[in-house]
């Protein structure tokens, strides 16, 4: 059984090199968040990393991230472009927006053999989350059973504003039964709350509720569903919204759950998510990284 591959969705960083928060160093050694994700994945047992980028960003990506990592980890690049379409489909005239996160995964799959996990480039997931995903993928099981790392809602919030999260529900056996995107979530005593009417009313999310941070672990049996889902999206969804419709990653497992062709196990983690949703978050991220280094979770220099 081959070691799992980690797919990192980084195409959204393409216009952000040159000072954007996503490549702001989070420690005195100059590491950015993606450094820690790849370091944790390698320690957990992932054998290869595929970074999905735009072609025009490759030189900058290599200079800022890839060259130092490639000395220690097998690293390759996949390109997400609008023309990566199945036969019979064309780009709608005037379309500039990328096709979405599930399309990003599709662009990487020709470089993947065996099981794989997917993450965002700009989220800090924590060592335990990668270990949970790797353990799942390295354990033989039902080819139609996949996994998602579920974070406790209270461990994914910022005091500096609202966040968007995929709020999950599970059945009695720990499998995902529903996932709903909530676009404005804020911290509250005992958990969080969300609103969809600009704060006129709020709905409570209790502490401990699992949420998705887009860390998915897939066995190879999911690949045909990614391809078939994209065909259906282009055929049925794009005509009504040709400039902005996107094929999002959660659509694929949600469709499989709905039609009974797959199950998704929720892997609970007590890891805390860190990100730089707001400029004010940077200080907290730096302090958290510094504390983890003091406790020996990470060495001072990840790549030697």
C-alpha cells in the first residue's frame, strides 16, 4: 500500500505574493503556515506533496516555499487553469473566476496514486490532525469510506471578527450526516453563534460541535465521483451562473452521502486551528507557534 499523498490547494495564493498575510512569516525563522502543514504531514507518514497552483506563480512559489521544502519532501506541482475541462465543455465567454476547490483537486489527481488528503494552503491544522488523517489512510478499509477531520467549533474562532465554517452533524456511529456552510460565525460563551440576516437574529452552535476546515482524507474510490460531479456541475449548474458558479470540495462527499455511495467518518481532533483571517490575528498565531516550539512540538528550523 503506497503512502498517502497530500494535496495542498494553493492556487488562491497566486495574486498574493509580495506581502499578503498568507505568506507572512509566523516565526523568527521565516516560516509561513504552509511550512508547518507540510512538516506535520511528512512526520505523520505522507509520502508526497502536490501543490495546486496557477502556472504563472510557480517561480514565486518555488522561491518563497518550494525550494526549501523540496530538499526534504517529495514535492510536485499541478496547475489549476480554466481550460482544465472534460471533453465537450468550453470556458464560458468572459469567465475569469477559477472553477473551485473540487476542481483544484481534480487538477492534481493525475499525480496521485492511492489514498490522498486535501488541505487549504493558508490554514494551520496541527500535528494531531495530520496524524489522524494519515492513520485513517494507512489502514486498509472499505474503498467507499472516507474521512474528514472535525474540529471543535470553539477551537476554530478568532476574537477579531467573524469566520465561515462548515458546521457538521454526525450519526450515532460517528459518520458525517450533514454539513452546512455558515458564513458569519462569532464566538459566544459556551460555543459560538451564526447569523444569516446581518445580525438581526443569531443561532447558537454549542461547544464541541464539529466543523470542517477542509482537511479531507480520501481513498481512491472517490476519484470517479470527483470527475462525474464536475461533468454534472458544468452541465447543470454553470449555464445558470456562468461567471461565478464554483465546484466546491464538500459537494463531492455530500453527494455520495446523499445517494448512499460513500460514507465519511468524522475524525475528532482537539487541535486548535490558526489562521490569519484578520491582520490582528498575526500576533496570536506567532505566539502560538512560539509556545509550541518551547514545548518541543516543532524545532526552531523545520527544514534544517
